[in-house]
C-alpha cells in the first residue's frame, strides 16, 4: 500500500520542474508584450504557478531531501528547438 503512495510522490518533482519551466516561459513572454492586459494575464499565470510550486515543495523535500528548483529538460529542449527552427 505504501508503495502506491510513493509512486505518486515520485512524480511531484517532475510536476515542479514543468511548472518552473512554464514560470520562466511566462516571465520571458511578459517582457516581450506591449499590451498591459496580456502582461497582467501573464503575471497571474506566473503567480499561480509560483504558489503551486511552493505548495508542492514539502512533497519534493520528502521525496528527495531538498527543494526542487530545476526545470524540465523536455520543456527546455522544446524551447531551444523552436528558437532555432525558422518560422514561416
């Protein structure tokens, strides 16, 4: 029974990494927009993700003994790919 619970917790760090990547994405996007309404929307997305990450940190600490501050390699790789591929 405890093994099932441990399997759930093992995915917490993955979720945090993806959320950290999305925070970074929205922060960079926010710098590029000129419309204040869109900037405010991005800020709400950033704030919501930061709160969620903080709420998940105790589970990451329980899982790996420290906070998870990394980002997802898959998300970072996709971002790098889209930055070098020519856009029509």
